[in-house]
C-alpha cells in the first residue's frame, strides 16, 4: 500500500503575530514555526495504517520554502519513509497549494492520502477537498474515527450538532480532526535517522493564485470589562448596557 500525507509548516499558536512592512504578510522575525497540528494527526494515521499493512510505503509532501523541511524532518522522525518538498518562496493560496500537490500525487498514485482538516494559519479547510476534486477521489473531512479494511473506508466525522458515519472506497482523501489519534513522540533513533534522510525537491507546476491579499490587520483590542453591580438591583442597568452599548439584545 502506498500512503501519502500532505503537511505544512505554520506559526506556533503561542507566537505573538506582527504584520510585516508590506501590510500583507506576517513579520517572520522571532516567529517559531511548527508542523501544522492537524497534519501531525494525519502523519500518525498514515503510520498506524502502515503498521497494519506490512510492506507499505509512506510519503510526506509539503509546499513551501526551506522552512517546510522541518515539517518533513519531524515526519521522518515519527517514522515516515520519504519526503518531497515542492519548493517555492511565493505565498500560494489554497488553490495553488492543492494544484501543486495534486500534480505530484498523480505521479505517485497513492492508495490513500491523509491531510489535516485545516492549517492553523489560514484556517480555510479548503486544500483537502480541492485536492480530492482535482484527483477525482472521494474525500472525508473532520474525521475523528477511522477504519480501513482492504479497499473499504469507514469513518466517523464531526458535523454541526453531532457526528455521522460514512463509507467510501479507496483511493480517497482523509482529513484529520483532533481526537482521531494521539501523535507519537519521535524517539532518539528516529530523530537521528531524520537528520540523514534526503528530501526530494521539486519545482512548482502551477504558480497562479486565485485570490489576492490586499491588506492584513490585527483584530481590535477587546474593551475593558465593566461591573455594574453585585445584586439584583443591577439588572436594569445591565439590560440597558447590553441593549445600548453591546447591542446584543
């Protein structure tokens, strides 16, 4: 079985984001980058599937600059066999990322493709479904429980207000949600092996974005809280403020 995983490198959630001088990107100075947490779940799912199917090969693919090599190396340390970096310094939108991934995946022809349900930087949840459409495969997003037996996929996915169980046939794109698994910690052997594993570099096959970022701004600071009283006598004033200032009633 050939198992592919799509990963990205994103700013750590603890990073204090600053907008760059161009007003369209974040300032990378002082920013710590990590493998996208949802993609880490996808890597673990791929490794678990490999362990169930002897002789399987796992391949991780990423689109980005040299910084993305760290996401591939982390995947290596966890146990992934091969890594491909579609190298570019351009800021691709989701469509361009999916298109470049699809072109490489068509060549690899995997039996199953794993990805995170979204990246924590753009949060648009578009790459996985677009990738499936481009490859002509079924996609199952927000997956929290997964079972693959032979050619049959049974997955439980989150929906608004509950969960649903769906079935599909391989090849398919599976997008991981928190709760699917607990990613393993790389051991010393895996970390040492990751240092010497080569990363195959490829040039983008598609470089046009469908969207353009015109301006990036930080959200407004939250106003200070206000205490209007400590007993039932404060209710009329509270209702007034909720209606006139907060405008929520």
